[in-house]
C-alpha cells in the first residue's frame, strides 16, 4: 500500500519534467549558421586569448580530459553517488564535439544547463555555478574551445543507475537546487572583492566541492563554502572561511595567494584533488585575480563554534600509541612541536587538512603520502612517503588521532574502521 503512495508523486514529477521540456526546448534548426557578428568575434585572437585564460580559471581541462586522452576531448568518468557520468567532448569536432554548436547552444548549456537539443544536463557539469558567468566571458570561452584542434571521440555511455538515468527527473531536482542568473556585482564592495566573488562563485565553481550536499546531491543551503565531503573520492574540501572557527582561521591573504599560486603556504600544502586544481588552474591565474579571491574569502562570515562530542571509546590509549609512532615516523620532518619547516615541510599544528571534521584527509595523506603539486613557483616540492604498507589500520588511526589532538589541535579521534574505508577508496 505504501508503495502505491509513490505513484502520484512520480507522475507529478514526470508531468513537471514534460512541461519544462516543452517550454525550454530549442527552436533553432539544426545546422543554422552562426550570427555573422558573433562568428567574427569567435575568430578574434584577442577574444580567443581571453577565453583560454577563462577556461583555465574554470579548470575545464581537468574534467574534460580522460587519463591519457587528448585535452578537452572528454571521456573522463566523473564519479557520483548515483553512478558515473562521462564528460563531454569540448573540441570542435563536428560529429562528437562542439563543431556544429552555435554560441546560443553553448550559452544555454553554460547558463541554463540545457543541451543543444533541449535535453536537461546533469549537474555534474557545474552549471549551477557557471550560470553566473557573463555572456561576454561565455563568448570568449566558446571562441577558445572553437580554436582547439578537433578530436573525434565517441561519447561514453552514461553510468547512472535508475531512476537517476531518466533525464526528465532533473526538472524536479532543478526546482529544488538550481537558480539561474548571471553574477550581479555588489556596489557596496570593492572591485577586487566583486572579482573574487565572481571567480569563486562562478568560473571557479568552488562551492561544488567546498559545501555539504543532501540526499539528492544538491548543495545544502547553509553557510557558503563551509566545507564538504567530495562524493566518491573520500577527500574533504575544507571550510574556506578565514574568520572565527572557519577552516582557514589564522591564514593571511598572502597564505591564500601562495597556496593557489605555488601549492604551498606557511599554513599547509595543497593535497589530493586541490593539488590538481592548483596544477591545472590556479597557478596560471594573474596575481590580481588571486588577490581578489583572497579578498572575497576573507569576507566570508565567521562560523559557529563546532560542537565537541565525546568519543564513543577511550581514546587515551590510542593517543599514547600514536605519539610513539609520530616520534618514530613524523617528528624528524614535522617537528616535535608540529611546527614543520617553513617552505619545506608543512606544519601540522593548526593545519586545515589535519583539522577538517572527518579526519579523512589526514588519514589518506598517511596512507597515500603527501604530495604537494609541482608548479612553476615550487618546481621541486618536498613530499611525504606513503605508509600504507608500513602501518596497520590501527597504527594509522592512532597516529592520525594523536596529530588531531596534539599541541593546539582539538579534532575528533579517527577510528580503525574509518581507516579501513579510506584505505580501499579507489584513487582517480
């Protein structure tokens, strides 16, 4: 009987989806020529160069390039809790890429999350953030993509499970989680702050990782950029607030700039997915844009003091065991006081990677090693060896718990069962 109650809901969702599709489907005839004025802009070297910079700021190449594949040719499988979604081919190949797309097609995809044939796009393509991109910038990005060498690459089949593979259901998802609209500058803020907000909220799509998500994969409407677990990857994107109780509390604006430019700052290093972002995107940004990002992050509101919960077990023996492991394996680089060595080994005392709520980042760093990105500003980064083969799950839980509670750190203990999970998470 309870199952029958779902039938009206499903029918309502499908009806809503049909109405939305009929109202928003494309009226453009296939093969329609580009507007001559737009066509001229798309061939302008200045516009193309601007688009290359903007595409770099958006780190488009990261998702739209398969491992070992041609740049921007798509085919990379993007994992979600609902199955894998392959990225699309952004080269101007006429059969498998953007060769037959007009600017209006690209604008609708970027701004409205609607494909060339009126199909709803899955939000793994972050149109929920890209909708804030201005039309002028969209023209430049499209011009750059159109200038790339065409690569023929057939689309990889969608890997979503039922009912998530039914695109029509996205109409209901969009009603809950998607607000369409170009970024509107705040006249009360400086030009630098607005530029930073535009990059962080729009092209940089930082909230797609640095925010908690609900059951259906939508970003939770909590404090902006308050941190969240990256689905299916087992890395935690930390809270980006630099104010009280924020994940970057104690960081200066220069620390933010240094991390984005070189992958390393006095407060820590970029690891995991963020290291990839630094390599492919932020290290190439102009200094004034990096400063603008830092200006915006510095303005994020202070966070409520996190609730402290007592562990479900006595963690004292774990900490004592971890202290011994730390002295043997870690202290020679990170120091007995957890202060590290400036410019060489990051500090662990007050480190955002260490203190994030779940403990997964520190655990994965111990298991997989800590590898700061190789960048133009840091061409010979020091790295930390992996200990997956040297330390048991109990050992890893112990040393991570010790580090999270030593010195000024006051983060929750990590249990052995958590280490088991993180040890067996696939590495992309």
